[in-house]
C-alpha cells in the first residue's frame, strides 16, 4: 500500500517525465527543420526515454492498484534557438529531474516505504547517466563556439 503522499509525488513525477518528453520532442523538431538531423535524432531518442520513465512510474502505481488519470502536461517552452540554448535548458531539466527523484526517495525513506525507495534505485542511477550524456554534448557545443563546420561534425556524430 502506497501512502497518499507517495502516490501524489509519483503522479506528479509522471507528469514531469511526460513534460520532459514534450520539450525534447519539440526541440528535436526545431533541429530537424534547421538542418541538424543528428541533433534531432538524438533528442527524439531521448524523448522516447522519457516516455519509458513515465511508463515505469505508471506501472509501479498499477502494481499497487493506484490509478493514474492522465493530466495535461504543462509544457514550458523557452528560448532554444541555438544548440547552446537548447542543451543548457535540457541540462537544467535533467538536474531538476535528479533533484525531484531525490525528494521522492527521501519521502519514501522517511515514511519507511523501502519498496518505493528500492524502486527508485533505478531512477537515481539513470539520472547520473542522463546528466552525463547531456553534459558531454553541452561541453562540446561550448567548445565549438561559432564554428559551424564543427557543429555539423557533432551533428553527424549524434546521427550515428
Ligand atoms: Fe526522465
Ligand atoms: Fe531524462
């Protein structure tokens, strides 16, 4: 039996994971239309990962006979005109997600809900990977600066 608090936190996390999906998916479409198909492919794949995260949480609720009623996701689109902006936003989003997973983990631990705490192990490890992947690309983009040839090279690298 999941506490009402944990149920609500997990439901809110599902909405945030879906929101992350929407943001990545939208930015992917921007890159697609601006000749950076490698970035687009990478972010489309990343957006599918967010659906996987939401599904894991949704299944966990189902395992505890808790229903998730689909809520409209609050997409917040900011300025992502250039890869540097886009990946800065994405990196911040992943850092925020890590914090959110930590907060739910703390609540589970404090409430003596070790099942949920253990369930969240996967997400804590996943977030290390997510942050690292995005940080590495952001770092490359920063080093590239205004060198369009180098940007295209990175785009090609992300395509594969
Ligand atoms: Fe996620
Ligand atoms: Fe993510």
